C-alpha cells in the first residue's frame, strides 16, 4: 500500500480511470467542507476507482445541506456503479474525530438516505493513516475549513483538536491581497505555476495552522508528523510546519487523497 496506491487513486479521481480489482470491493465516503470524495478498493485494499465533487454541503464537520449531501453521494455512487460495473449496498464514511453522537448520526443518515448501509464509521485521521500505512504518530489535516491535529497510538486516536483555519482562509487572504473575487483567488491558489506568489501570501496562514498544531502537541511526543489535506498542496506548506514545530514533517504527494482513499480500506 502507501504512496504508490495514493498516487494511483488521485489519478483515478481526477481522470475517472478504473482498474479491474479482485475480491470483495469496498466503498468509502469522505464528506468534507470543500470536497465530497468516494473511493472503491478491492479485496486487497488496492484502489479500483474514485469520484469527487466540489461541494458546500458540509461546513466545519457539520452537514449544513442535508438534501444536497444525499444527492451528491447518490450521484457519485451511481457514477461508480456504472464505471466499475459493481452495485454497492454499503459504505464506510469518515467523521472528524471527537464529534458528538448526534452529529455522527446525521452523517449516517446521509449515507442511509443514499440507499447504503453503514459499513464502518472511521475517524478522518485513522482513514488517512490507513492509506499511508501508519498506525502511530501525528496526523495534521489541513482542509478547507479547519486544521485538525490527531495523535495516533496503535491505530486509535488518543488526542484530537480541530480549529477553524484552513484553505478557505488562504483564499480570503489571496482575494484581499490581489483585489480579486473569491472564486478567482481559489483558482489562482490551486494553479501550480502561481505557487511563487501564492506561497508567500499565505505564509502567515500556514504559520497560524502550524501554531495550532504546536499548541496541541505541546509537552507530548508527536512521533512521526504527517501533513495531509488539500491545503498542504502548496509547496511551502511542509517547510513552514517543520520550522514552526521544530520537528521534521512529512507530506505525501497528493495530500488531498489519503483520507478518502483510506476510508474504504480495511484496517490492519
Ligand atoms: N493544488 C492546490 N494548492 C493549494 N491548495 C489546494 C490545492 N488543491 C486543493 N487545495 C485546497 O485544499 C482545500 C480542500 O482540501 P480538502 O479536500 O482536504 O478539504 P475538506 O476535507 O473538504 O475540508 P475540511 O477537512 O476542512 O472539512 C481547499 O481549500 C482547496 O483550495
Ligand atoms: Mg477534510
């Protein structure tokens, strides 16, 4: 497993490519603030297919548009049914760690309303760690809405915080600095050739995120620190985090995809 599978899965999501797997397929659902991603793995946890949609149905771990969420999951599921030739009647889904039972139920209701039984409820950092073949250490997830910091021990979350600074705030900074609207700033940020301008502009936001992580980890042994989440895609993200944390930080290529890939995978 690990980095190669992650790259393959990222390509599947971006291009719609599907491969033939063996054994029992498993479906996973990652409902995020910016993206809803569905994944399919085969009986040996190899990625088979993926599908995604930009979405605003979840905000900071809360489903704010229930019908929109159900519709998106249903449509992505149908897309994958067609592309893989496989019918799915169950799915695993992610939750931000530490959310209350009632909120977990709302996520479960979305899955069930899309005609899927709940296979497994997976903490986001556990999903990411599974895709990366990690069971211990720190996972820092910089998404669109929030920065999450989780300590894992033996594959279980032993500490977790989530604070509202993410890619959304980077986009606001870029929009303000360049005098462009939000959508344009978001596009600018995600275009690789703009990284030499976007990187320095969002450096203070990255430092804020890294400071959130430093506070969460104060007085603890972080083990290996791994950065995931779409906002870690900027080339200077890893450097800023390791500087502020005073600790080496690893970031896989395609940091947006460990969580959605890992949710479908069977845990060790
Ligand atoms: N190439 C890129 N460069 C910079 N930022 C990027 C890039 N690709 C995606 N992003 C940013 O990553 C964020 C989305 O990441 P991700 O899908 O991990 O978030 P999410 O899971 O939807 O949000 P959250 O975890 O906060 O609920 C967005 O802010 C998006 O702009
Ligand atoms: Mg996320």
